[in-house]
C-alpha cells in the first residue's frame, strides 16, 4: 500500500517536469511575434450558440435511490437547457439485457451520440463498442466500461478521492489520537466504486497513523444502512468516528444510531444529499460532514456529448478537443461551507 506522501511526492515531481516543459516551449516561441502558438478550437461563446440539432440517447439504471433519481433528472434538465438537443431516454433498468437492448435501439435509430450510465460497466462494454464502431460517440458515466474502445469520453466521480477526503477529515478531527476507533459503513462491496472508496479511506488514515477498525457493508438503501449500522453498533461499544459511504443509506444509519442512543462519535457521510446537508447545517446529530459524489455527472455527459456530436471543443481549454476522461472533485461539506453546496444536493 503506497502512502499519500509517496503519491504527493510523485505529483510534485510530475508537476515540476510539466513546468519545465512549459518553460521550454515558452522559450522556443519567443521572437515569433505574430505566430499563432495554439488553435483553441471553439470558444465558450461559440459553444453556447445554437448549432445543428443533435439526437442523444440516454440510458441509466432504475432510479431506486435518491442519487440515481438526481442523475436522471439532471440529464433531462441539461438536455432541456440546449435548444439544439433532442434527448431520447430509455426506461431506467437494472436488467443488463434490457439496457443492452436499449443501446441497440439507439444504434439502429442512428442517434448522434449516446450517454450511458451502465447498470454493469463490464456487461455493457460490448454493446458500447458496437455503438462506437457504428460511428456513434459514447459518453460513459459513473461506472466504467472494461475496454478503452467503448467510449469517446468518460465522466466519473472520484471514488478513491472520496475515501481520501473522508479519511483526511477524520484525521483532522481526531488530531493525533492514534488510538481512536475508526469505523466504516461501506456500500456494496462487490462494486469497484466501493473498493476504490475503501482503499482511499484506508490510505488517508494510514497517512496520519490511523487504520480502519470495525467495518460493515450495506447496499445504498435506507433499510440496508439501518441493518448494517445496528450490527456495527452492537458489536462495538466504543467508536470515535464513522465514515458512511452513502447518504441515502445514511438515513437508516442515523436511525440505528438514534435507536441505540449512541453519540460518543462523529460521522461523515458520502454523496451529498439534501437531508444530510440540512442535518449538518442544523448541527444536531452525530453527522458533521459529507463528501460530495456529484449527481451532475450525467448532465455533464449530455453537455459533452453535444459538443462532440457538433464537432466542438471544450472552450475553456487550450487543447482543441473534448477530454477523453473527466474526473470530478470530491470536496468535504461541513457546517462552515454547506451553503456553497446545498443547492446542488439531491433528495434522498
């Protein structure tokens, strides 16, 4: 397991090398008084202008909890904000076969782009490759395909970064208490996103001399959260801090904590639901913070699919293209900054 200090050192070395390259390039261009150094592609103003209408197919899992509901509504809202986007929406499903059929329908209909949040990234990879080979750019959202040839662009939340953010917050709050008992309530353990979150959490705790103590896994539902938290609390009479991966299941976690009458610890959540932020703002429960996992990913996917289908570029970048991988930030929301985030929160 690599420590965060090693990762930071490598980042600094890379950053230094990058600065050196920039300096060299700058030196090479001095004296070329009228030369255009870069072609910036389309500007932000040009991107905002109405272009040729493009048809985008969107498919995601069933909205069986608040975060996925916000993903779907965000995609719809993004499409409605562009007068030149015709959004074709497949019915949300957790059935892999049904979602494959939906993508095949998009291919047969000849849509201009597809935005796909797969119920299972590996299982949807083959049909996504089929779309790409048919000349239809695919924007992969949240759950990655198992091949780099399955998507033109991938938009992700930072699962590993969520764990790092949660662990760093707990380290700061415990302030050198290396004997503290730190518990973890994960999501679905079989998912790579849960594994990434847990790895980031463990790495961040290790960096300040802590380790993950008691750990249970739930399933991103209220019922699962309550059951897992009850199990955790009954088995551990003393806990100093808890990270709960998901604010939807956090409703059940808080119910179990209240039922057990426990308040000797503090908790940090994950994802960024409105009810979690309201509890943080009120400061009347053990929940003191949450880590954002953006529910705007599909909305970003729609915006990028539009640019790609219209042959435009990311206007605020110098490189004239749309990035093939976008990883969004995982900031910590506390009572001090909750007002900056609550308007983007989703309803559990």
